[in-house]
């Protein structure tokens, strides 16, 4: 066992997954520093939907890895099960050609799919009622995870494997020695480490500011709702309902989970390292608009109402792809952030790849397209200076 210490900042799904993969490799001492309780950020608020049918080669390959790992994790994590109901991606005729152009990529990379007409969708899942012109792209390997099952199960497995998870421990800056990252600074003192992996989601900008390393990232408030129980279980896949600007899936206890975009919403600037997502709120009109949008697709929603709401943040990089890997010029520092609205889906692969970077300096999958070093200073500064609404940020769903 190497005598190295690896520090992971952030106890969301990206940080926990990284810790888990390092621990599986028996890679010395592994410490997760989390400023709240584990899962305090977006991870406990996510819808947990995953599809493998993304828009780039790197994305599709990383999701293949995630989908395979999720199935293994169902066996490895007591209390967790991947809900392999498939994922149905819906398109209206205007948006379909852009997605249709990606089918050869899916064929080449072995990502399975089925193209379904609205009539076929209605026949296969009678509770769904898309209008005639809708086109469905069904991902038979997709599905969802329940954050309330997955996050505690993953944290428990990390602890069982020897990971030290220190909650209520906020990192305020980095320790550098001879130009390399040598640890972090917390309220209770310095923690030294050979490698530091920063997975703090929208707090990343504040933390990277302490190193004078801006990242072109924008965050937006995002919310999802769960209904009161229905009389019987719902038999539908996870649905990325692009024409409705949202998504729906079955949820625990015969419930339905749904969320949606608020395209008009201005970006959210994380005010400080102390900020917690419990401070976020959305107007009641947002939930009402979601009901109006989604009921024509899933009429059973008219028989129930929203029982609970969770509000969090999603984060986009300048080009819409995740940021993952080592930071040039700062040996020992690795980042994992800007996973758009798909960080839950990415986490098994992201943790695996970050662990590979730390343990061997390279990854088994080419993820240069996700490199933190791909952004030039000029466009980064320009992007950060502008205020954008969500409709003008690169939009990616799950
Ligand atoms: C409503 C909603 C629905 C979503 N639905 C989906 C979905 O269906 N599918 C999907 O794939 N993704 C979805 N997402 C996105 C997904 O939730 C995120 O991409 C993912 O959770 C990001 O994980 P993370 O670990 O990077 O961030 P987080 O879970 O936010 O974890 C970061 C952690 O870092 C901690 N932290 C921050 N600063 C410090 C510090 N200085 N010191 C110590 N700790 C610190 C925070 O407390 C936090 O716990 C959704 C998001 C929202 C809000």
C-alpha cells in the first residue's frame, strides 16, 4: 500500500465516487473533507436520471462506463439499486435532425438505442401520451438512481473501505510548496496531502480564486418535484422530455418525480464558501408551470399534486462539457466539476477516471476533451464577466 495521502474536497457524488475508486485500489490514506453533511450540495437534490446517448464521443464513452458501473454498484452497495427502466429521450421534429446526426456515433461506439414513433411510445407505455409528431430515442441501458438511496450507500461503502470522511470541515484555501499543491487549509488547521482532488461543484470558482485560477463556469438554480403517492406503480421509463423542457420518472412509493428548465432564469453566483443550497428557493409558480407542461405527456399527473420540492444548482462550462483532470502548472491538483445537469449520471465514471489520474497519471479513456486546461484566459475572463440567462448558456440535459 503506498504511503500517500489523497485529499478530496467535497462529499457529493463526484467526491465520494473518487474516494470509493481510490479505496478500491488501496491507494494509501484517503480523506474526504465536506463542509456540511455528506450530500449537502446538488447530489441529494438530483433527479438521478442517466442516459448513455450524449452528444460527444468522450461523453458517450464515459457514460458507457457509468452505466456499467451503476449495475455493478447495485450488487456492491447495500440499500442501493439502479432502476434499469431505460431512458426515453423525446424530440420534436425541429430538434430531431441534430440528434439524428449522432446516430452513426452511437453505432460506432456501441451505444444501443431504438427510434420510436409517438404511436409506438403510447403502445409500449400507455401512461405516456406524446402527440403524433414527437420522435423518441430510447436508451435501453438508461434509467435512474434515487439519491436518497445512492448517496448514503456510497458514503457507507467508502467508510467501510477505510476512507476518512470529515463532515463540517470547510476548506478555505490550498497549501502550496515549491509550486506544487501540498494540502489544504481548513478552519481546524492545515491538512497535508500528496494530491488534492477538488469536487466542490459551484463553490469551485471561490476556491480556485484563492489560486488565481478562474474557470469559465456558470451556475443556475434548478428544481425538481415529487408527487403524493398514486394508487398504483407507474410503468414508464425515465423520460427526458425535451419538447416540454423537462423530465419525468417513477419515484419511490408509487410517486412521480419531475423537473424542468427555467430558461428565463439568470445565472446564480455562489456568494461565498459558506453558502449552502438550503438557502435557495423558487417561486410556487415554477411548480405550477411544470404541472401544466407535463400533464399532456403524463395525464395521471392531474390526479395528484407535488408533495415535495428540492432546489439545487447545475453548472455549465463555456463549451458545455465537464471539467475533469489535472491542472497544468499546479502539480498535485485535480478538478471534477461543471457536469451540466448530468453530474449524477457521470459520477461512477468521473470518480473512476479521477482515481486513475491520481494513481497512474493517465486514464484508460481519452478524456482530453474534459481537460481543465482547455480554456484560454481571454474567453474565460469574457465568459465570467458576462451575465447570462439559462437559455443562453450551453444547454445539456442529463
Ligand atoms: C434539481 C436537480 C436535478 C438534477 N437532476 C439530475 C439528473 O437527473 N441526472 C444527473 O445526472 N444530474 C442531475 N443533476 C445534477 C447533479 O445533481 C450534479 O451534477 C451533481 O450532483 C454534482 O455532484 P458534485 O459532487 O459535483 O456536487 P455536490 O453534490 O454539490 O457536492 C459538492 C460538495 O462540496 C461541498 N463543498 C463545497 N465547498 C466546500 C469547501 N470549501 N470545503 C469542503 N466542502 C465543500 C458541498 O457542501 C457539497 O456537498 C440535478 C441537479 C439538480 C439541482
